[in-house]
C-alpha cells in the first residue's frame, strides 16, 4: 500500500530523518529547512514564548487549562465537533471513494472533478450558501414543509448541527483523496480471488477491501481531524454565535480581549496536539508497512 | 479574512454604504458631489502640496468605503488647513491586538486609529496609547462627555437599538423589558456576540439602572433568553436575520435598523428608546510617527460639523459636534442618533466601566453563551 | 465425498460489443483430468477460464458440472479453487490466514481449520512459513501458497490462470513437476491456462488449442503434436516443415504427392487425385540417409545453416523442390562435422508427415 504517499498527503511539515546515513542528501534540503525554520518554526517558538511570559513569566496560562471553564469549553467543543465532523466526513468520503474507485476510468474522471470542484469555492461562500439553504425560510425547511414532512421549521443552522454540516461539506474532498489513493492501490484480482474462494460480496468487502483500504482511512481521518481543529470561518458563520471553537477563541483573546498569553497558550496546545496526532499516526503507518500490508 | 470575525461598528458602516451604493440608493455622482463640496477630492489636495514633500498622517480604518468617507470628511478638510501635510487612509483594521503588536514592536506606522471606548481604555491602561491633549482638542466640540475620553475622542456616534418585525409582533415592543418578555413577544431574538450593550439591555430590562452593571445578574438575565437567542457577529448578518424573518426582535446597530425600516415598507421598525449610544472613538498609538499633529487632526475632526453631517448621509454615523444636529436635513433626522429628540431616549455607554472590565466580563460573557 | 468432477462447456460464447472473445466453444473435461487451454494472447483462453470460475457471464452457451448447469451461479457458490496470475495473495494476512480464508467463509471450526491448513502447507512444503506475510516470500513460495489456498477447501475443480508465467525458467520447470505430482496425488480435476506450449505439453492429459476465440483442436499432447489438424496447431506446438503439394495418384491408403519434380509417398486417408495437400513434417522425423540407405521418401540438398544444441544438431537443408527443410538430429546420429554447403541425403517414411488444414495461421 502507499503508506509513503499517504504520509505526504497528511501534510507532515518536516519529515524527521531516522538516520543520517545519507548526510549528503540531507544537505540538499538544508536551504528549505532553513527557510522553514525562519518563516514557520521561529514564529511558533515566539508564540510558545508569549504563552509562558504573558502576563507574568511562568506556567500560569497553562494552569488555566485546568481551572478556566472558558478555555476548557473551547477545547471540548473543538474536539467534539472535530470528532463528529471527522466521523461523518470519513463515512461519506469512504462511500464516495469506494464508488469512484470502482467506477470506469471515464466515469472516474467526472467523479473526481465533482469531488474537487468544491475545493475551489471559497469557504466563506460555501458557509453563506449553507445559511441560505438551512435557515428557517431556507430551501431545505421549505421543501420539507411543502412536502408535509414537518410542520415547523427545523433548527438546522446557527447551532452545532449547522457547523458540522458546513465542516463536513468542506472536509469530504480531503477525506476522499487519501482513501481513493489507497483504494486504487488494491489489486482487483484480490477481490475476485476472495469471491472465488467462496466469500460473498459483503465478506469480500469486510475481510479484504476494507482492511486494505484502512491505511487510507487512517490517513484521511488524521488529515480531516487536524483540519477540523483549526476551523475558523465556518463555525463563526454557521454557529449562530453560540459555539466557539479553538481558532476563534484564540483570535478573540489576541485581537479583541488582548490576552495574548491565553491566546498563545491555546495556540501552543493546538500545535502540540496536532504534532502528537501526527507522531502517533506515523507510528501506526510504519507498523503497517512493517507487517507488509503494502508490498 | 475578516468577514467572519466579530465585526465592529466602523466596519459595518462601510459595508452598509457599499450595499446602499450597490442597490443604487446612493449614486456615485451624489457621493462625489457631496465630497467635492466638503473639501475637494483627494487627488486635488495631494497635488496642491506637490511643491514641497508633504508630511503624512496615517489614519487607520476598517476598509471599504471608509477609505473614501474618512478621507474626504476627516482627512481633506484638515489637509486644506495645514499645507505641507496630507492624510492617508490605511484600511488594515486597527484591532486592539494589532495596535498592541505594532506599539510593542517599536515600529509604529499609524497615527489615528478607529477604535472604541473600551479599546481606548484598554490601550491606555497598557500604556499603548497617547492621552488626548485637550489643550489641542476642544472638549466643547462634543455634545456629551462620553465622546471625549482620556485616551480617545469620538468624531461620530452610533447606537445599539431595539429593532422588531411588526408583522410578527402586533403590539410593538417599547424597550428591553419587552425584549425579555417571551410570553407577550415569542420568537427568536438577536444580540451581538459581545458583552457590551447586551448586558446594559439586560440591566435595563430588569428595571435597574444600566450602570454599574451587575455582571452576575445581567449574565443570568441573558441566560434566560438563551434558547431564543441567535448571536450575530457582523452587521449584514443582523440585517439579514431580520429581513428574512428568522428573528422577531434584535438589538442591532442603528445604521442597519435604519436601512431595514426604510426598505421593508414599515414591516421592520426600530425604536430609539433605551438604545445604547456609543462613541466612535479614535485613538493615537503611543509613539505615532506624526506626533502631535495627530492631536490636531483629531481636533479638526471634532470641530467641523458639516463633514460629520456628510458622513451621516454616506455611512449613517451620527455627528458628535453640538452644531451638527441643526444642519441635518429633515429626512435624515429620524436616523440620527444624536438628534436631540433621539438622544434623549437613549442611554450613553460608560466607556470607563467597560475599559476597566471588558476583558474579564466579555470573556465570561462568551463563556456563558457558548458551549 | 467424490473428489473429482467432470466439467462440460456447451456452445460457450462471449461477446464484448461487436468483438467475439469466445466463439461457440464446446469441450468436456473428464473426472480427474488435467486440461490445459493453450493459445496465443487474445485467443479467448482466459475468458473461458473466467467464465468457468464465474467472473465472466457468457453471452450464450452453458457450463455444466457433472451434467448440472452452473452457468448462473456466482463465483462464491461454485466451489472452484483458483490460482490467479500474480497469485492474488491477501497482503494483509499471513500465509496461514490466507489459507484460513476460504475455510472461514465456509464456517469451519477452528480446530478443523488448523488441521487442514497444516496438511495443505505440508503438501506444498511450506509448513515453516505459516506465519509469514506473502511479501516476505519468494516468487516460487508465493506460487505454492496460492496453490495451497486454492486446494485447502477441497474444491470441485482447480483453475489455474498462467500459474507459472511470473517465474524464471528453472523454477518454472521445477514447479511444473511439482504441479504434476500434486495432480496425481490428489486426483482432482485441474484446468490450466497458458500460452506456453511446452508447459501445456508437459503438464496436461488433454490440451485444448484455441485461436481467435475458437477451439481448434483438443486431444492428448502427443496426438496434437503428431497429428495436428491445422497449420496453426502444427506451428504453435513446436517447429514444423510445411510442404505443399498435389495428389498425383492414390493407391489405397497411400497417395503419391507431387511437389515440383519430386514425388512423395504419403499416407493419406482422404483427398482425391488433383487435390492440393498441405503436409506438416516434424524436424525430428527426418532421417539422415547413409550410403546405400533408402527410405520411402528421399531428397537431396545442401546444408545452409546449422547449430549445435548439445543433445543434438539443428540443420537447415536447401532442397530443389521442397525448399528449405529443418531437421534435428541426436548428436549420436550425426557421425560427421556439419558444415555449410555439405550435401546430404534425407529420408522419411510415408507416415512421418501429417496432412493439415491450411487455416492461414502460422
């Protein structure tokens, strides 16, 4: 399987060299490494510094992780929405990737286009489009009411449901691509072989196709989850002001309330959470390779 | 991308004027004529000083038409009186955090920033803003003390008013007590996702004076409405929510309420009663490049009633100069927050109280309404 | 349980649009037989195998197992073991798990499963690799795992799709022997597909030769080799000298065939005087005539090319009327040092050559 491809897709910022046998090759990436350090690592370190020096030097801001209900709520909300979004995006993305992977080459091109086109539409436009669709007088509620399915409009937007709908819509293409890549690697003969050996279509999926597409599923999951943690515009527009996710909370601390220390603290926590997720994930993928899931 | 952030009033004015212009209610020609009468176009001013190298004052706004409005109604009249100086507009959006970042980095490029009462107090407290020099800026040029603060002064005003949908509410609400009365006025309400003005409304609804705000009681009061509240973060959102009938009532900026009243054929109305009158405070970042000239510019902005009336016509911002109200054309008086008839009914915001308490109270407010 | 089954194809046809991949093929595979479908690429042999396996739905015709029609059955209901080209081992399972797969889907108990897996791995001599992943095995080992997996559930038939094509020549020969031994030992019906005529000949009881979707000839390997029905079969199964002549005279079962100025004596069951006839003469059936030796057919020519093959010599001899004839001689039967230009006398009996139909294919 394409575990190497998958890790790249998961946008690992800088691969950590496992050994220095090829020092010459690493010298080649030195300029890129320095550039990354200057424009990427240095600001992150600065943020880290602010989080332990504002307003006083020490870990006071981090202590508030344990004591401040506001920051805790922002984190819990972010994780909850992130997990729900990831789960739904993976489910939809998996079905979509499955359909695309099994389609004819010509149909595949159209499917892919359909999957990718939303990526070119601004997240802002999409969020407003969802508002238009989901609000009380929106197309969805009107349609359901005209069809006599519901009597009163459903609260589909300006709450967490609205946020999840908007985020899932944004994340599905990101979920599809790594999964599609891994599904395309699956030798169709394996599926035929499994059926020839007596397995029903469902068993073939469960015992052969699904396990072989699992690395792609994991890569998609990590990608979507990490993206979800940083969502900013979609929750702001679709949340009705009542749901505050980490990114917006940080922005508020820094720009409006001017509590830089707190904002920097949560930003640091977010970065650490993302790096940890990636580290755990890369272990999992390497194990897969070790077991020979991919040849 | 700023559209999604919680929007400040200044940003919204600009957006509103653009929307009006786009709808054809404000013709480009009208706009230009008004601007020409009030001090000439920016280009002409710039070329008049072409012989010497003019020194610059940088005024920072929230983008869009504010560039033009502030340039023509604030910048140009000042430049006309001060040869060798010109005023340039920067639309980066002077968020409190951005001003802090600039001052702390020691490379201040801004002279005058469109901030707020609480922003002025906050920046002053952090020693990031310069005190207004009231020997240069004349306190007598504003109608009330709320427009002349220690760390900033307001050449314009705005108000957070109660706006309602008369097709949904046969009995018109008369104040914040009705806003909280779910039995008589059922339906969704709007508040800005900000403690400022929300808590004042809560206090008044309980029949108590707005200040000092009893934070716990006011917060609890907001909590009573929680199931029926949608919080808006930018002006067009609030207008949209009213216009489409999502909400029956809302606390919205008077500029948006004015548009709704004018355009809905009387379906949507607003009342000045118990509106929260607020100053559009400009602050001078500490170490600004123009030095004391920024004080003079601020003084000039406060001193001239005609441009302030011009701005009312363009962006809807209320004048703060005592002589301005009389100059407002009759058809605009209904929409002028500082018209004596309107001002009387409103409650002026206490910028000092908010300056002292904004950080903590707003954080608590956000915590209370989210999650 | 009866271990061996018989399979019949009746008028099997598969069309893809206007292209006919398999054209009205009928054949019978007897119980315990080793049948090989042999043909060049595009001959339809793989499509036939896939239709037998159930992966390809025939456009017309029927597939019968022991006389019972199985054409509409999905692959998983047919109980056929199959070894795929490239083996198609499950990469995420160990060797033992690969073997367990068909047993598991049949709901077999764990203990019974383990016994069967062990026995089958012993059969293919892979017991010590049970816990390895396919990627940790060599090509030959993978091939044997694929074979074991196809056999472990005691299938009705074993289908093999180019099972040895991915292996190098030496390994291929080794596995050919193993496969043959295996077939004898377990006595099941095997159906194999290959484009390699040597493999087909060495493995099979019966070979079915296909070309352009049609069954050209079916029979035991030696019968096909010695009595090819068409020019295509003759050419596809080894080298052959093609001699085209005209029947000059018929004497009982024998005919005198004129080729230019030369007249050959040939056993010929059919054909009347004046008919053209195409003869296929295998290179090893031509003998070198010493002084005074005679044969039913004799021609003279000179060597135009030769090569030494170790076990024998391959010579090309130019003749006046029969064109160039290729012959192979065992080394012990060539008591001379071949040289270009050397004049030789060649001879063969009247039953050495086989009359073939000219189907235009070499």
